[in-house]
């Protein structure tokens, strides 16, 4: 019985450790170079399925203009699972973001508490999806901004489907007031 408990605990721990979005101290571009898209500004909402309960709960993404090339970004909703990561400030996760293009795809470089999270952005038919790359999208040690860019280019060229962290993906968000 104890052996089964240990196996379950190890499996659960491995799932938690592997189920994190990729974070780094590096960005795709040294400086932001793509202007803020007015169509992205505002509040976006979707429902996400909670990993433990399977229950769907609302999450909102709020994008506002910080300057000509950067966004203020805030995630609100039921974020209790993220409290151990110390990312939540009051009831939101806040930071800044700027857009980069790699291999014809658009990405947000999201800066939250001194970490950079890379998320593919898809804006199609009035719906916005923010798809953070999985922590294990590459096995390469990223030492520079160009290493990160090259790893993402290679990842998208060599895979049929990109590795996203599904628990953190916000798919097909609709604009709300």
C-alpha cells in the first residue's frame, strides 16, 4: 500500500513539474519593434477546465496600451492553482508584453515578476487565443535571445503540432465589455 502511495505521489509531482509554461530571462527580440494592435486591446474572456475538478471556470485577459510597442497585460479569474507560484497580486496576474514574429507566427513575450513567458498569439475571426509554449518545447539550454529565437523556429519547423502548456492555454477568447 505504501509503495502505491509513493508511486502516485511521484507521478503527481512529475506531472506538476512538467506541466508548467516555458519561462526564461530571455526574449525573442532585444527591443519591442511591432506596434500595439488596437484590435487586441480590451477585455477578452473564455472558460478553462480546472485540472483537478474538471469544472469549467471563467478567465479574463485584459490588454491595454503601455506605449507604442508594449502592452499592459492582466489575467483575472479563478487562479487558485497559481498561488504556490507567487504570481498573483491581489486577484490578478499582471505584467507587460510585447509582440515578436518568428517564422511567420506571432508571439507575446510576457514579462511577469522577472520571468519571460513565450506564448503564440492567434487572432482569427474575432477570437483571440494565447498559447504558452510548454516548458519542454526544447531540450536545448537557452543562453541568449538568439538561442531562444532559433529554438522556437526549429520547433515549429520540425513538429506537426507545437508543444503548448494546455493547462494555461486561453483558446478562442471573445471580446467582452
